[in-house]
């Protein structure tokens, strides 16, 4: 489970976030491209838009469950 205290600051406010455990594999941005993006300069992915539809929510859950290092959380604020 991701740690809210390790959340990258480039994540948009809201429940979903990527934390510092991310190894930049880009799987989440492939699964849910409407919500996750690669930050190439920083070397990690981040949430640039919170899910707004049930389809997006399903893909975010799939991304969270697929992350190999459990770096995605959905217990963020906002
Ligand atoms: S799936 Fe996990 S490790 Fe891979 S880029 Fe996304 S948050 Fe990072």
C-alpha cells in the first residue's frame, strides 16, 4: 500500500496519488492514460487528473492493483 506521507507533490489533489516508491515502469500511464502521466524529468509517474467517470475509476483501480511496487494509493485528500 502506498504511503500518503511519501506522495509526490506533482500529483493533482484528490484520492489517487503516486508515492516515492515508484520505479518509473509506466504501467499505470499505459493502463489509465487519462489519469496517470510520466514525469520524465523527475523519473516517476504521477496522477494528473483524478478519475471522473466509473470507467476511469475502474482503470485507476486496475493501475493501482497492477503497480509492481504498490506505489499507487487512493487514500489521498480532496
Ligand atoms: S505502475 Fe507503479 S511503479 Fe509503475 S510507473 Fe506507475 S506508480 Fe510507478
